[in-house]
């Protein structure tokens, strides 16, 4: 066994022990613990948990690689995913928290007073979260496959077992505190390599400021090699695709069930807003670093690896070729590796960078632990979303309203195990790259929940028939466009499968508004509840006029 393997394994096992220890210590004993962590998480820690929940394997592993391969066009991911948090924090999160339910389908079911809407929303949650989890399990397979130098498929199955155990055991309470630990580990693991690379290449430890120096140098290299310039816009897709992808990711963020539920774990509307503010800060640390990561990695690959003799390639290339994620082919037959002969999967860039930059065994191990933390934290949150949609919204609220708390917890735990195993089987042969699969989940959220929640919170006239029509039409249009673009080559204005949400959202908004206006208005009671959602929390008690303020304090 080599030193690198032992160091990486030790760091990953130590972090796994920490996660499982936290999950066991914070084991969910009641349904409110399992679904919303007892609504007692402080905003700063909830911000960290949101950050970990949010920075999935797609963000940690895939995003820098996507930017490395797409250049300017990859920035749509950063702008969409970051902008979406502002949309969610100001437009929906505080209002949904004030309504005081456990899940997004429960909000939709109660706001529109419809079991049919609740069940359709629960099914949409399961489809979205399931699609997203395939990307996370695929990411855990990349990490474990590289660590043990085994096929990524076997690595995926190891990740499945781990996620099924700790998500089912701890519930939301265990997962929240596990995600706080995972955020700290993943952000340290992400920042250390990019800071060291910045020092190596530019002599400046601030990668966010220094990577601009490489722009001119890489432009010259691109021109020498006769390839499209890294920083030239819209070379990998149309301007419309860039805008559609950005819209899809932004609105998908505001409609993702597993992210919204994080805002239910705090005590007040004000705490929900502060959670969003803290989350934006914690997420920004990684998202501002991803373009620097991509630029440094590409520069090192172009100057240190491309142009080398095939027989003298660095040792790290062989280990990545073994995982099936890197291909080195001497197509020209001159014994020299040209830039266009290096086929690198965007899913391995962050994982391979510490080896590419020769940063040492400890940093390589730390990045592996950070990548696992990213995949596990999001997968855990997704499994809770799937479980709560089935166990709480379908089983308890519709099928068995008289079931005991013990029975509901058992159903919730078993649904996590089944969902994880099923998603793991699909992740063995994923239908696309990690960021692409995740973009589909965002497109589905954009086409279904974003219109339903925006109209549900901000338009009192929206009714049950309208939201049902909106959810079904949005889901059908988004899924149809994804399949037609991916497998049929069909596009409108050059918008490919990852931008499908723009069509789903437009169709869902239209269907919801037209059907709502064509049918009877909701009851006066529901309309008053919707108007009340827009104002800070304040409750009046008849005996003594006691007011509950937005921050939880009382004034008489």
C-alpha cells in the first residue's frame, strides 16, 4: 500500500466516524426531529448546513471541471446557483417558514386545501430529489473509486450503503449537525489546494485576485494551439442557452424541496432570512473559488502535461486512467501528448488537481474527504426530502392519518433505504456528467415548484385546480424537452436539455393562471392566510393583548 492511499483512507475514515458519531448523538426521537430538527437550529449553523446541503458533488467535484472545459460558458452555473439563493431568501423562504409546515408538498396541500395537489407535489419532490441524488451517488463513486483505485461503479455502491445508514438513522436533526461538520471539512478541503496553486503559479496567496494574471497567458496558449479561446463567450453554446441555463438554475434553486425544508428548521421568519444571508456567505467562498480552480488547473495541464512524452507522463495520469475518467491517446503517433489528445472528464478536475499541482499526500487526502462530505451532505438532505414526501405527505396525510409516530418514523427510515438503493443502481451507469444530471433536477424544480410556490405565496387568487394544472403541465413540458433535446436532438434557439426549465416554468405559470381565473376563487379564509404570509410574524392573544414579534420576543 502506498503512503497516499493510507493518508487519504485515514482522513476519510476519521471524517466518516465523525459524521456517524454526530448522527448517533443527535438521533431523531420524534417526527419533528426527523423532518425539521425540532425547529431549533441557530441561523449561523443553519447557514452552514444549507451551504453543505447546497454544495453538492456537482459544486465541489463538477463545477470547476465544467468551467475548465466550457470556459466562459460555464459561468452560467455560478451565476445561476448563487443568484437563486437571493431569489429564495427574499421571495419565498421567510413566507414558507411562517406557514409552519414540515415539507413543500404539505404547504401546497394545505395552502390550496387539496389532497390531489399534495400527492402530485409529493411525487414531483420524489422525482426531483431522485434525479439530483443520482448525481451525488455518481460523485461519491468517483471519489471512492480513485481512493481504492477501483472502478467508479463499485465506489458508488460503497457510497450508497454509507448514505442509507446515516440518513435513515439521524433524520433531519442528525443530518443538520452532520452537515455543519461537513461544510467545515469541504470548504477547508476546497480552499487549501487553490490557495497553494495560486502561490505556486503567481506568488500570491489570494486566488480570487491572482488568477486574472493567467487570462492573457492562456489566451496566447489557446491561439498557439489553434483552439477556441477559454474566455471567449458563447463558443460552446448559444447566448439563449446561456440565459436559459442561468434562469433554470436560479429558479430551480428557489424551488428545490430539500433546500426549502432547511428554512423550516429555524424558529422564526427573521431567523429564516438570516439563515439565507449566512448561507450566501458560506456558499460564496466556494463559488468565487471555482473559476480560479479551473484556470489554475487548465494552465498547469497546458504547460506541464500537454507537450510531454507519452512514456514520461506523471504517475497520477495512470491512476486516473484506471478509474475510466481520463483518456490519453497518441492519435498523431509522434509519442508526444498533444492538448487535444488529453480527454479529461469534468468530474475529476478538482479531485485530480492536488496531484496535477503536486501538492502532497495530505492535501490529496483532504480533497477526497471534502468531496465525500459534499456528496454525502447533499445526498442525506435529498433522501430526507424523498422520505418525508412519501412517509409524511402520502402515507400519513393521505393513506394512514391515524398511524402512530413510531410507525411513521419506521416508514420514513425504510423509504430512505429503498430510495438510496434504487438511485445507486441508476448511478452505476449515469445518463450524463454530474453537473448535467443535477441541471435536469433544477429544470424539473423550475418547471413545477417555482411557479406553484411563487403564485401560492404572492397571488391569493391561485386555486387548487390552477396549481394542479401548473404542476402537471410544467412537469410534462420540462421532461418532454429534456428527452427531446438529449435523445432527439430537438432544440429551440439552441437551448439544450440543461435549459429546459425555461419552457416548463412558462407553461406552468400560464396553466396555473388561466385555470385559476377560469374556476372558482379560493375560500375567503385561504385568501386571508395568503395575505398574512407577507407580513412579519406577530400573534395576538386575546387575554392581555400579547404580541409575538418577528424575533420571538414578546411585548404587551
